[in-house]
C-alpha cells in the first residue's frame, strides 16, 4: 500500500513525523507537504504564483524520512502530488496529524480537511487526522490510533467521494474510551474580536474567541464524542447542495420577468 | 432593508461597485470587503496577524459610495462586520459580484461563496453572486439580475443555514433564458500543472488547467444551466456530514482493540 501524507502545519511539524514513523512499517510512505505552517487556510489554492518543490528531511527521531516541501497550501500539495509529482496516484491519502481539533463547522476553515477533500475529488480514499489539543503533547497515541484505523480499513472499499475525518482526544492510549462514528457538530465562537490600540493610537483587531459547542452533549456529534474521550470518525463529502431545499426554492418561481418591461 | 456587501476581488473591484449602485435605490448598503484581491482563498481566516479596517471610496461611476477595507479574507470581512463593526446584524449579506464563475465543486475554493457561508453560520440570509466570465465585461446585467432576485426574495424567509449561490451568464439581459434552480455539478480539470524552468534551470509549476464539466448536459446542474444561458440559483448549506454513509461506517465496527494487547 502506498500512502501519501500531507498536513497543514508544515512538513517539519511533529504530527506528520509521528505519522510517517508509525506507518512506515506497514506501507510505502511519500510525504508531500507545505514548506511552512498553513493553518486556517481553508481550501485555498495557489494560482497566482508558481509552485516550487524541494526535497527536505522530516523532523523524525533518528532521521531518515525524506519528503517534498511545496511553497503552497495543503490543497496545492495534494493536487501537485497526484497530477505532477507521483508516477501514479497513491492508494490512500492521509492529511495530518494536525495539531488541534478539526471538529464540527470548523472543518470549513481547515487546511487539513481540505487536503483530504482534494484526495476524494480525485477519487482517492482519504483520511484527515487531528489531535484535539493545542497544548504541547505527544502525537504518539494519535499516530498509533491512525495506524490501527488504517489497518482496519485497508481491505475495505472506502465509499466513493467520502473521506473520514478523524479526531483523537489528547489522552494516553489506555484512557481512550473507544471509537464513535459521528456527524459534524456546530461550533460557535463568543468574543471573536479583541479590539486593541497600536502604539500610534490606531485600532486593530485580533480574531480569537471562546468555542461553544451546540451538540446537546450527544455522542453522535463529533464535538461531544471527543470531549468525552472517544476517537471520532465522521464520513465527510464535498457536495454542498442543499437537496432538501431544491423543491422549495423551485416553488418560489424566481423569474427575470418583473423587470423585463422596464 | 440593510444589506452588507462583500467580495473576494477586493473592495475596488468593479463587480462590487456595480452591485452597490444597483441596490442603493432599494436598500441601505454597507460595503465591507478585502483591501485587495483574495480569489481562490477558500474559507481561509486570519488568526495569526491583526486585522485593520480603513474607510475608502468605491470605484463607482460618479463616486459617493464609501466602504470599509479590511486586510483580510472575505470570511474575515463578514466575521468582523457582524461581530465588531456593525451595530446590529444586516438583514441580508451579498458576496460578489465575483469576476468569474463559482460553479459545481469549484465553490470549495471560492472566497465569494465562503463569505456567504459565514453569513449563514451567523443565521443571516446570504447570497453569493458571480458573473460567469473572466473576460473584461460589464457587470450591469449581473447587478440588474441580482436586484431582481433580491426584490423577489425580500419578503420570503430564506431557509435557515442555506445560502443561494447565483451564477449569471455573460450575456445581455435580453439574451438570458431565465432562472434555473440547480444542484452543484462536478468540475474536473485537465492539464492542471504546467512545468517550466526558471532562468537558472530550476523547475517550477503553474496551476491552471482546462475545465471539464461532468453534468451530462442536464440543466438541473449549475454548470450546464449557465452554459445554456440560464441564471443558476443553487441552495447551498455547510454541513459536510455524509449522512447516507453514517450507518455503513458504523457497521464497520472500527475498534481500538486490535492493538490494545500489544
């Protein structure tokens, strides 16, 4: 099995190094990732400047794992890997391990998840993997969990055009309560903007905020599952059509007529 | 009615100026948009540098329409507008008029659509509007169409958490064949990467490509509707959960057990 690894924390991040180390014994690994941190880039792609690719060595204990650093976004990395750099498409794409959760509505902003969406746009089975903590902590357990999941799904046909979005609580392996298959929760932020004055008296704003999860504490939402110590696995697709409303909007009978006579 | 306008081509772009001019007679308009072009930024947000806001004058014929320029992405603009700059949320958010189509799977990359998604995340009715041409052409017809649609929907309750993604063919008003309510098509790109050598013999890549629409020429896809001269209106939501596959993935009985004894 040939696995392409990418991420949005940059090719030198410890999360991708841990993942590469954990998977190297069971698969052929290629690492193609951004040359620096690209968090919160969403699904940005790079069309207005050229992309460059450089061979680098990953921050793996003991060394020895090489990768290709791209001066672009996570989505760029998957596109250029599949369409220009690799002789044939990989069997699986894994984006991660991200430092910090990618849960609920927040996946809209996630470079990690967007890279996996690129994978399924190319019909390549893809996973997005995140460690649900911003604190300095080990990726060892998260890498071990990812390997366990990869071994369980490798003989399955992943559903077409659907990725698995995996979030792992920041716990020791023995403390994990199990795996929950979940739907995406709704994350709201309070106090998003902090207004400050610069040394010259001019206003500027920092975006941050405190997260509030709208999940009624139900474990079938990813946000609640992770909070309660479960590994969350959500099937995610990319079709944003609201099919349930197609007929309703058709019934509005929108028309260009009203103004045609003017 | 108070309408917030934003875009991803930048506050000085002609598309937002045309829209502001067309809507000014029927609504109170506030323009809060990026200080420069931010195309293909997807749903990126700015968390690692501060945001600044400056009052500027739009590129409107005759002048007189002011706006606020933000050194961030389209999504940043909606967030900071709603949560920091406006005394109360607007009645409607319109993102556009974008120069170039936002159709099918391409909306994943769209700053224009992402700004409208921010709107519905805040439960504010939102539209994304795009003129389906990259050629220099007038936004007058697209602005007129947008106004007609706004007047038809202003007394309706837009469905919760759903935006309308509107694409307008680059035709004269009289040539438009009508409005179609559509689902998102699937856009593929061929020859995505062009490999070149720089003056020092080092490889670099341009991302571009030729679009191929997988829509079987059916007008219920947005891509085909616009190609055939219809204004396309697609209800778009933000929940990427693949509900149809939840039970199937649950049936896999993923588990952490295999490795627990190791």
